[in-house]
């Protein structure tokens, strides 16, 4: 049997849901996927510009960062769970559940009465967002054969690019001319249309289980993953911000996450249907890509977190112009991703990804060479080049992993690589935040004695001071700008090192990615089982295809 699994129990036989039939039109389903992705993509960008209005209305300035952190935590820790559930119960059920949860959270956020309630409802949104991100990517891979996947993935990438540009503008307009609560209410019509399209046009083949047979869900493993991820990400997000890294809260959180990680491994090894199966890490293809995309998450902190600070504090740009400097990366990324098939069809997936991440490392190394203070087009050009290189890196790896497994493993495999990228981004925020503070503190400590008194003492305070340079002398202002310039240069050097780690991780991957027989690839295929062996692409007559 190709592309599906069969499990025989004591009371009957349960056959996993199969891929969507080829008959129904794909366009309405793709439209639904793009709308679902838009819900997740617009979320953070549209919210960021309305924070001053939200804080002014609800208060809670000291904890407003949890509007983003709480959402990120919920998305990250639920990704592996939703991936396994989509393989067990089918994509449609999980996607509809995710959209409904997201919309319920959006409506609740619009009715929040204080900052604590808004943060709690943002977590509910995140529980839906985790289902959206992983399941949309998985359905896209189910619908299209391997040769056509770059096109659909490029469309989904274009949603993120559009959201990066339109989100801040839309959020600012709603906050200024309507009410910040409309930021959450606009999700409702978008999600409603997506629900209607999915319900009407998307169907999956599902074999009727035998009498008494039912899917097994590893709920203890899911709870252990929730606990482990929640403790670890809380430690990374709040460490060095809410408390010192070596303080009691940080040490307790890291110790708790380590204990939960050990418990998770123990539970998953004994579970009949583990949330994170062992084959995710035993197969070289998937484990190498997991590590490489974890390093990508690390790398992405430099442009997404520190470039806006550089643009505003060093170049003196407005927040809108600073956002544009960053957004040009999201314009070249989907174009490069759409064209990546021409490269990996000639070189192979691993070689294409290595070319992309190697070039990305060189682009990142070029950033510290920019003149001071420079012009806005210079970092914008670097971001344009960075997006083009990362398009050659990320998309081929996602397609390679999705094509190396059968339908009944694709949700788990897709969720694992997205999970690793999210964790890498959280680790990167902690590491590069510590690097930035250390660099800046060193620069401030060595400031000339004539301007040292009264200088701010951290990156946020420096950024605020440079927003009102009239309060500083010309010499102090220039020194602070140069200090921020040096700080961001060091962060970009760290990002280049992360690109090097991704390159090393790809050396662990096979030279040619295996292609499962249900992917529509061109390889000569045997009979794919999608089973749990370490090979993972099929057994029987012949060899799996290669990409």
C-alpha cells in the first residue's frame, strides 16, 4: 500500500486517513490555505503598531511584551501535537479546529477588559495559530506533486511578504482612526471565508475503521511537550529582561525544562503512537533539516529584531521607513523560492540549500562593512540579497522533507521542522540579546569621561534617548549612534556564524534526498510504507526516488 499506513488491533483494523482525492478543484482550497496563512501572518505585524493605544487603554505596560511572547509560546509548543493529530485524524479536522480556535481567541481579545485578559486570549489565539501554520504547509504538500510544490509554497510565502508590508499600515490605520479592538475583529470575516471554503471544497479519503478500533492519541506525551516547551521558552523570552540570567527564576525554569525533556523522552519511547516519533531524529534527512532550520531561526533574529533599531537609531529613519528597509527581504524571498526548483532540479536539494545558506553568510558578513552612518538604500540592498539567498535555502529543504515521507507521516515531519525553527528563533533572541547588551555596555563603559555621566545603560534606553536627540549633546548623540552601529554589527556577525552552523548541519544530510512514492516525484519507486523504520521512504521492490 503506497502513501498510507495500516494498523491492526485486537478488535479491528484502522486505516489512517488518505490524501485528498485528485478530482476536486484545487483553487478554492488554495485560496482557503492562503486566507488561513494570512490570519497567522498578519497577527504580529498588525498588532505591533497598536501597542501604544492598547497600553493607554488597558494599562499593563510592564507586561505588554507577553502579548507576543504568550502567542509565540502557544504556537511553538502545539506545533508537534497538531502535526501528529493531522496524521492521525486528517488535515481537515485539525485545520478547522485551528481556525475556530483562532477566531474565538480573536473575538475574546476584542472584548478584553484588562491586559491580563488580553494576554490570556492571545494564548488562545496561539493555540489556533499552531494548527494553522503546520497544517496549511502540510495540505499544500498533499495537494501538489513535488515538481509543483515550489509554486504553491511561493504563494504561501507571498502571503507573509504582503503581511509584512500591509500589517503595520493596517494596524496603524485601525488604531488611529477606529479602535484597536478592530485589529482582532478583522480576523473574523477572513477566517469565516476560509472555513467555508475548506468545508465545501476540501475532502480527504478516509477508510472506515473496524468495529471497536479507534485512533490512539499520546496525551501524556502532548502534556509533557507542552510543559517542556513552555518552561524553556519562558526562560529564553524572559531571561535577561524580567530577571537576570543567573537568577533563581531562570535557573528554576531551565532546570524544570530539562526535567520535563527527560520525562518527554521517557514517555515518547514507551508510547504506542508518540507525538514526536523516534524516526524524526533517526532519519538523516529530517534530523539534518531540523538542525539547519533551527540555525535559520537563530539567524533571523538579526534582521527582524535588530535591523529596525539600527535603521531608527543609526540612520535616523522613522518607524515606517525602518519597516520598509526590513520588508524588502520579504519581497525577494518568495521570488527566489519560486525559482529555486530550477536550481535544485539541477544540483539537488542539499546542494541548492548549501549554496543559499553559504551566500546568506557572505551577505550577513557584508553588513558590518557598511559605512557609518550610511544611507538607507545600503542595508535595504543587503536585505534584498539576504531574502534571495534564504529563498534558495529554506523552501527546498521543506519540500525535500515533505517529499521524503508518505502522507501519514507528512504532518509530523512538517511540524518538526517548523518547531525547530521556532525554537531556534527563541534561542537566538536570548543569545543575540545578551550579545547586544554586552557589546553596548562595553561601549558605554569606555565612553569619554566628558559625556559618560547621564548616558543610558541598555539598548532600549539608548534607542529612546536617540528618538529625542535634543536632550543630548551632539558628541553624546554621535557616540551613542556609533555604539548602536557596533552592537548591530556584532549581532550580524553572530548571524553569519549561525549560517555557518546551518551549513555544517546540511553536511549531515544525504547528498540526494529520498523521494517517497506518493509524492508525485520522478524517482523510480518501490512500494512505500511510510512506516517507522530508520530508512523511512519505502521498502519493497526497487529503490525510492532521489532528489
